[in-house]
C-alpha cells in the first residue's frame, strides 16, 4: 500500500474516535463494533473499551464493513430496470450500471491494479467518472480525482505524490495529461497507464502514449468478477487533494466508513435542524 495511505491510518482512527465522543458519547456502549480474537483484523486500532466488552464478539455473522458498493448492489436488485443515468443520448438502468462497474473493476484487476493501488482521474462529471467511483473500490483500489482546473505541472506533482498506477483522462483534458507526463519524464518518474475517456468519433484514437480507450478497456472485463471486499471499513477508499492556492496541495485520505457516515450524518442533522432539533440530539437519537 502507498506510504501516504499507511501513514494516514492512525489519523483515521483518531478522527473516528473523536467523532464518536463528539456526537454519541452517551450511547456508544450500545454499538456492535467490538474487536474479536482473529475474526476481524482491525489493525489494533479499535478503541480499548470496546475490546474488553465481555461476551460480545464481532464476527462475519453480525458485522460487515461499510462500503458504498452495497448501495449499487441493492439498487441493481431492487430497481433493476429503473434508469440510473442519463447523459445526452445515452442512458443506463441500475442493472446495466452494476454490470459495467463489475466489468471495469475486472479490467483494472487484469492489468495489475490490486488492493491499495491508486487510480487517478482527470475528467469532469461524465458517466465514466460516475462508474469509476464504484469500480475502483470494487477492485480494492483507492480513487484519486484530480481537479480538472489544474495545470500540467501541478497534475504531475499529484500523480507523483499519490504514486498513481493508472490515469483516466477525458478527451478534453488530454493535452494537460500529456504535459504532466512530460514533467514526470524530466524527473525520471514512471508515468501511470493512460486511459482515454472519449465521447465522439472525432476523439483521438489510442496510441503508444494513450494505449487504452475507456469503452474498449471496459469491455475487456467480465461481469463474473469477484468484488474485493474491504477487510475493514477503515480501509482507504479515496485520496483528495486541496487546490494548492496557498502552497503545495495537501492530501486527505477518506476511509470507507467516513465515505458513508459523513453524508448520512449530514443528511440526518439537516433534517433534524429543519424540525428544530439540535444536531447533538439528532446524533444521539440515531446512534
């Protein structure tokens, strides 16, 4: 796993413990996230009071690490034929989206992307970006979405720091990616594999510099791909960088749990606030 992700694991544990004490101190003892002897590897970072709860044992029967992949899997079953995405003349159902994400995850694995590897994107909100948010964690990898407004020099810095293994780039931002690769070459840094997200017949064809086109790359995968489930919900799912307006960009690692709990808690607090309930009361009630 990338050194930046490893060094962030301690901060993730500290942040999560702080959030628990900030919002749900009165009721945290009712949580079922308890350490087990050999059932689930939490890396030794589980809060000590939870380890000593007598008679409570965390195992696969009562605990599944949180992951946004489950949202897509449920949607593909419950809303199989409902529309999931509309983009111009293209549209997909939830079942089609699920199958495409499985094939994309399979394609990533086939070229050597493994657990903990960083997959970068340089693209606006196009369907490929949407699918990558599910396919990358399905492959066990970590997603790094780069700001499409950055110049080539800054993109090269982020690619080098994150040690990205593959870069998905939109056709409209291809020149920025090529410029970033030129900067990497000057520092003898190995560039990531480049995948072009094309949109029309006039887009550049795959070349030695751009060996893959998104749709062709996706079709090399298989829908029978076995999803690489997280070993822990603290496993990293994304790396985000600040814009770097004041200095060099700073990276922030998100865990799978934070990826789900953050938006959910914000939604609950927002609904509670609209009903005149304080955020602390809402957090305690829904804990």
